C-alpha cells in the first residue's frame, strides 16, 4: 500500500515528544510522503527543521493561513515571499479564506489570498487552499486568476456536489480526510459522483481524526481508515485507492526528489 498525506501539521507541539514514533507508524501504514502546510512565521523554523531532519518523507509548503491574517499580515506576507524566493517549496499553503472564526479581517484575507495565488503562479507551484465556510468565495477567487497557470487542492473539502464540480472544473483536486468517515456528513454521497482521479488524501493532523480515532490526536498513519472508507464508497480495493490518490498527489506536486533538493 502506498499513501501520501497531502496536508499534515506534523511540526506542531502535539508531536514534539514522539515524532519519530509517529513517522514510524506512518511508514508502517504505507505513507511514503507527508506535505507540511505552513501557518505563520512563528512556526516556520520548526516546520523547516522537521523537513531537514526527515527530507525523505517530509516536504514543506510555505504560506500564510487565513486564520492568521491580522494587523501584521503585510509583514507576514513579506516573510512568505522572502522564503519562496530563497528555495524550492512543494506548494504555497495553506492559504485561502476562513469565514467561520474571526470576521474582522475579511478584506485582508482576500488581499492575502490573491497575493499568494499570484506567488504560486510566479513560482509555478500548486496551492493548498483552506476554505472554511468560504468554499464558493475561494472558488471565485481561483476562477478569476485561473489562466491555466494555477493548480492545487481544496484541502479538507466537505462541500456540496455543485461545489465539488466547480473545483474539478478549475483543474483542482479535492483533499479528503477524516470528515469522510463522520456519520451524518454528506461527503460520501457527493464523492460517489466525483471520479477518483480528482481526489487526494490528507489527515490535517493533529486535527480531524477519522472514526474510530475521532477526538484523539490525528496522525498520518490514520490515512488507513480514510482509505478504507473511500474503498467502500468507490467499490475498489484500498490498494487501488492508495495507488490512484498517490498518482494524483504526484501529479499535483510534480514530485521529483531532485526538484525538492535544496
Ligand atoms: Zn491545515
């Protein structure tokens, strides 16, 4: 079994004491690569240190998370821009809009999202999009800038079939994680009508653990129950889910070990 975790915050405090064990669990589950989305500059160092310690499995993104767009967002964006100019990253992420939490910085969130979409085009790398309560708004922003030069994933996708279709039309992938295993979620019904070619796997660890680990700390090895759920939905073996979503992730990130080497 081969799996890729396309969105995992493995560098945060929750993993500080046992990251080696968590990585060993991941390898045992077949996880061969883990993509690390950035949040803001307070965590750039730990993120890049983790990548440096495990370059064969951990790959960094760079970006400013919409929940961390505050008064100092200009300064934060300058840091992101600076890093992108200095070395290769897998993607600009995570970026987007979050209208669930703080609504005081909507205008700044839009500004930060647009500028980071432009950076992705400039550096010809994909984006990892966070779109909580704002999936339609994020789709509109991507559409406005999509000239064939933008690619990426709507991380933690949990919207309607209509929204899923829009994402696919943009040439983007749906990032599917623990939410697909939750009861009363409508996601399995939506996915039945979306071909597997448009799906990548993610945990968003340490958050959003799949059933039967819901409420516990999430980790990349928990891609296994997510893969099993997708196997039920699509009626193909977990191995095939792994193979197809791995191929999708490789296409998305245009993964070549040499291109990541600094
Ligand atoms: Zn995230």
